[in-house]
C-alpha cells in the first residue's frame, strides 16, 4: 500500500514475479530462498536483474499457490 503502484508498475511487478518463479534461485531447496514479500517490495525487487535464465515450466508448489493468490486478487469480482 505504501508503494501504491499504478497499473503499469503493477503489471511490471507481476511479470517480474512470474519470471522469478521459474528461476533456479527461487526453486532451490523447495523455495527456501524466495524473498519475503515485504522485503522484496521494500527492496524494489522488480527492478533487480535476473541473474540466471528461468527454468522452463518448473515452479515450486508454494510459488504456484502464491501466484494463484495474486491472479485471484487482480481479477475483478
């Protein structure tokens, strides 16, 4: 809420999260190294460069659940 993103920034943030969900860093040890949302937002994580290419089609269950929650939240009722 502090960031109060407009539609364009929100789209950028979500796209960055979706790319990160398939990165080796986020999948390592069952998602143990996925940043806490408040930490990621405070550090402006959407501005970070991806250090490694994403792993196609591989997402931890925790990440998949969180992505579903974000998509549900964004969808109008």
